[in-house]
């Protein structure tokens, strides 16, 4: 196998394509699409998102100290892309994409009702990194569409038809090819 060496760049793909909803008190809510989001701790449950400083949502999240990570699906792909290329300074993305702001349980920022999973987050730290600031946040609530629960209450996230982002393209997740620990199971 022959390989080329490229200049340093972000080639860690695929990544989740999520819509992050946020709101300052007394203002309209906004949505930003983020592909740089991840799990960083399980106890306490924490996530990170990285947002360019010049993005409209950056200061909303910085000022309010909270946001909601909304998982995206095949049905939400168009809205996911739109919310990543349009600025909330100039448009109401909830209205434009016919999305419904839903009252969160633990924070003031609204969730996106059409998303199958809403992860409510409170910012704990902001790390300035260069082009982006990383918001490190504690997960304070997770809201799950009851249609994704089986008869025993177990989450069947595979039924949500989630999407991922890879090198400029959106993809659905595809087939299950194993589960955690299957390589050592007897």
C-alpha cells in the first residue's frame, strides 16, 4: 500500500453532524450546525463543541452558558446543511426550516422538537484554540423520542436513521457490523 503525506489537517472522519440550538434571554432562538462535537467524559457526562469565533451562535453560547445538541437524521439533513451555511444574524432558521423550538427541561435554550435526541448542556469551560473556541459542557438532561424505545424501555437509536459528516458529504450510518466487546466474546 502506497500513501501520500499531506499537510496537517482535520481528517478525523466521519463525525456527527449535529444541530446546536441556543438562545439569549429575550431574543429569538438560533441553530448552528456543528460537525466538531464529541463526548469527552462519562462521569459527569460531558461533551464539547467547537465553534468559530465569528459565528453568530458563538457569542450566544458564550453569553448564555448553555446549548442543546440535537442529533440529526436523514429527514433533517437538508435543515442540517442549511443551518450550517446560513447565519442567524440574517434569518430565523427555525422558521425557514419549519423546525419547532421545544422547551428544554433543565435549561432555557430550546431543543429542536423534530430531532430524535436532544442533549441539554451547560458550559463549564471555554478553551480558545485559534480559529475555533471549544465549549466544554456538562450534560444536564437528555430527551429521547419515545418512538425509539422498545417495549422494555431500551433505546433503539439505530432506528433513528442518524447521519454523519465525512469530508464535505453527509451519509447515513449504514449496517451494524458488530457491537462493543464482540471481538472478545466467547
